C-alpha cells in the first residue's frame, strides 16, 4: 500500500472522521467471480457532496487503522448486487471493463481512492 498517494481524506471527510458512518458493501461470493485471489473483504462506501460513491477497500482501511472492520459496526450493510443495481448507470459511465469487478475498478480509477 502506498500511503503517500493514499486519498483517504475524501472518504474520512464524507463519514465525518468515523468509518462506522459508512455503508459496508459485502460481496456474496466465497470465490470471486472476477478472479480476485484471495477474495476481497468488502468495501466501505460514503457519498460525496455530488452524490457520487466514495469506495474504500476494507483491507486498506484495516491496515491504515489497525483494527478489524465488521459489517455490523457500520451504519448499514449493502450487498454487492444491490449496489450494482442501484448504481448501475454510474458503473456503466465510470468503468470500462465487463470482466473486472466494478467496485475494484471504481476504486482504481477514482481520484478519491488510490491506496493500493
């Protein structure tokens, strides 16, 4: 993880400095359908002033804060399929690959999340 390029500030600003104010996006698969090995631990989501999602991988936040991040400790839990249904057009407009996990791709291309 490259902490010098880490853009965690927009996320922390959106959750008022407390990751517990974020939504936990949980993947329903034990084996990643996109080939991630090991499978992701999930993502925390906040929303910026324009209504765009700010996604942070749970494993990145766990490394930054040094604590376990459990879904039930967040303000809500959202399944990945639900996120994809609600943000379908946003995903379509902001991703290019149909084979890469859309959450991972949104994280990698966003100017608000580049910690890995």
